[in-house]
C-alpha cells in the first residue's frame, strides 16, 4: 500500500496538471515562463564556477514519475554533453515514513556512482524496483542484483560500505532541505530555477523547460557559449 507521503505527492502532481492542461510550453508553443513552467528558488544555491551549466535532478527509484523522466533525461543529457553538468540527488525526506527505504535507495545510487555505473545501470535499477518489485534497500539485496548485472560482488560491497557513499547519503538528505524539494522529480538549473511535473505540465514537458533554463543561463554568461 502506498504511503501517505507518496500518495500526497502524486495527488499534488495530478491535481496541478489537471488544473492546468495547457500549461506546458510544448502544448501552447509559447516559451516557458517564470512563475508558471518554472520557479525561482527563494534562496538560490551556490554552484561551482564553470563554463558549463549545472543541473540537479532530485529523484527516487520508487517514484513512477522519476522513472518516467529517466529516458527523456538521458536523451536530454546526450544533447547537452558540451554545455551541462548533470548531478543526480536521490530522495531522502528526513522524518518521513519512507526515510529508511529512501536511504537504502540513495546508497544504491551512490554505489553505482562510485563505481562509474550510473549510465549503464540506472535504467536497470528503476526496472528492477518497478517491474520486478525487487527490494534494493540493503547491502545484500543490492549486491545480489549487482552480480546479476555483471558487477563484481567484492567491488560492490566495498563501494557500498565506503565512507564516501555513507557521507553522500547524508549530504543528499541535507540538499533536499536546502533546495526545499517537495515534488519528484524536480530539476534545478544553475542553483536558481527549478521545474517539476506540476510546473512543466507533465514529465514529458520538463526537457523543454530545462532547455529554456540552460539557454537563459548561457545568454547571461556568454563565456559559456560554444565551449567544448
């Protein structure tokens, strides 16, 4: 049975989309607008000085909307390899009924990241959780799954137990507070603007809004243009 937290989130998304059926720029053919398809953070967050634009994706493996964004996001990243740095942040809402599972899934993600396996296995992780209903929230269950994906078990367990992965999980929980995340998935561009299914008008409309935010950032910082 779905938790109250997840149900509330999905209802908020569904209600937002239903209330604004022509909200997305892809439907209206109008440029995305601040306050509608995306919003400015109340407290913009610092980003590293770079010729590339930073995009943060806040997601959860057990969220159907996060899974739905995965393939469009991969295609978007491929198109923006020269001008965008994508950083993924797995969901951890401290004090929620889902926190234990979320911490387990965050540890799964950061183990993949430490081993350089995100591009190869991110979609497989979503599929295992949603289609096969596998519990991937513990060291043993994730190690068994990783072995089936061709990953060496000892390498997996060493990464899973590493201080870097443990620290990254705690940092993810803090980032959710700093960025005021209340919907999944959410993408924040250059620490200042964020979009989500409710804002964009659906998961499928998010990449267009993200394109607009990247272009907007590059126009403000001409040094970012045409850098390879």
